């Protein structure tokens, strides 16, 4: 079962099921964004004007970098919005600090301040997501998996006949928004159970100039039947705290990946595809997710192409008791295609 957080009146809160965001306008006055979102959109515009770039690493790498003596306080925009370091108020241009304050996206950190959002770059685009560390259940994560996911989607997605594309568990919206230029005639739906994620995804869609429908829900069953493409980058870790953005359930973390893929396959339009990017814990050389998909998909009229994209990711997780017996965690890409008949 999936539970969404209650809406909140804070600047990073969310009103359930907002209207679709119409893209193509990068100005600061967009009537479809509220005051806080408009301030965040202005922040992205200001960062772009200053040629801001930052690639988010894994949490383990992030922790190692900010433990260095020269990373105890921010000296650059990348320190503030990438490495999530505390900063002196006069470090930021006045308009940037005003944007953070208007969006309720800054907090006190001792005698300094700290941004509650990060900004990462990808292929010339900027994306808002949660500040490090992402420990809260409503955190919006963007990291190395996001970059691999987008590369996989770009390699596999063809525009022929795509009228509706749904990004399930969209988070910051990276998958759907980066796919949009490849399917220019498609209706883009960003679906997530986390209202904070949809709030940031709305700003990211506006900044990218993409028209996107935002839907708060737990899975593909929350959108009408018949999508031509379903994108899925589900959580796949074994998480003792059960955080929604991270916990992949049983099957050594593969349960959510299996459920999303099968639900997506059931609802696909004839000839439609599910593009799944996820991680799989390998135990005694076995890939439990692949075995389950190969067993279940034929009855749904679907074929499967499946390959490892990276044989060893998040190796530090194997030191945890929950991963006893796991040999490695592999990043995989699966293409599920439904019969056209």
C-alpha cells in the first residue's frame, strides 16, 4: 500500500492534483505556478544565467567530499546548491537569497544558512531536488541512477505513434521531461505518491518548457488505461526505515520494480512499451527480478528484452546486515513490449 503525505502550507508544500503545467515560457510570472514555485523558477533562471553546472554523486561520495577540510562552508554557488553546504547570507546574490526565502527553501544552520533544495544539471537542463542528506521520507532524490535512467530511455525511446507517455514514480520529473523532446506529439504524465516531488517537478517542467500533467498517485493504476510508453525508475534498495523513495520491498528490494512493471504491462496500449530502469540484488548468481518477469509477462501478451547496464552499483550497501548473502547490486534496463494485436 502507498500513502501520500498530507498537503502543507509551507513553501515546499503542495496542493493535490494541480492543473497541468503548460511549458514554453521561462519568465518569472507564470499563473500556473504559485508564489513559492515562481520563486524557485526564478532561481533556476538565475543559476542558468551564471552557467551553473553540478552532477549529483551517490550519497556515499557526497559524504566523503563534504568531509574534506575545504568543504566545511560554502564558497561558491556549487557549494550552496550542489554540495548543500551552509553559507553566509552575503555569499549569494541578493535575488537568489530572496528567491529561496520566498519559496521557504532556506533554513538557519547555526550562524549560517542552508538551502533546502539542490540543483543538478543534465544535458543542459537544470533540475530541483532535495538537499543533502536525503533522509526524510518525502525527500526527492536525483543522483547517478537518474543519469543512467535517462541514458537508457534516450537509447530505447522512439517517437513513432507515441501519444501518451507516463513516468511512474517520477520524482523530480527527470525521466519524463528528458524524454519529452523525443516524443513531441505525446501527452506527458508525471506520476508520484510524493506531493513534494510533484511540486518540484512542476517547476522543473516549467523551466524545461515542457507541458506536463501532474498526478499524485501510487502507481500506473492511477492514470487512465492505454499509455503507449511507461517509464519506470522505481526504488530498489533494502531500506530498514521503509522510506518511499528508497525502499524496494521484498525480493531483496525488487518487489516494487516487479509490481510497477507488471501493472504497466497490463495497462499498455497494443504495441506499447514499458522502459524499466532499476537495480537488482544478485544472490548466488541469480536475478530474481528477471526470473519473475520471464515467468509472468507471456500471459500478459508481452515480450522482454533485459540487460545489465552496470554490473556493480552502490557496493557500500553490501556492508549492511540486510544485504547478507547478496553478491552485488546491478543496474539493469528492461524493455517490455505488448503485442500489437
